[in-house]
C-alpha cells in the first residue's frame, strides 16, 4: 500500500479501514473504493484534504 498523497510505503493501520502516513502525517480512510484523506490538526481534529485530489486520484486501484 502506498500513500495517495506522498506515495510513501510508511503506512500504519490505526483502525478498521483507517491508516496513517508517517511520512506526510495524514489519516487515510477507505470508504468503498475511494480514499478519504484528512490532516490531523494540533487539537486532534481532522481537516478534509479530499478537495485537493480529483475523484480519479482518490479511487483505490488494486
């Protein structure tokens, strides 16, 4: 598995269908056949990064 943002393989599983990239510090959630990407803020809240990617870039390609 590669991070859809930075292409790193340094991904850790943090929950069911949830992953964290230790290279670019984003949280990745698999929803159906799409990635949802979030930045973890200093207060622990999540900010969506989905608007930075096209629908095709967010599709999971096995």
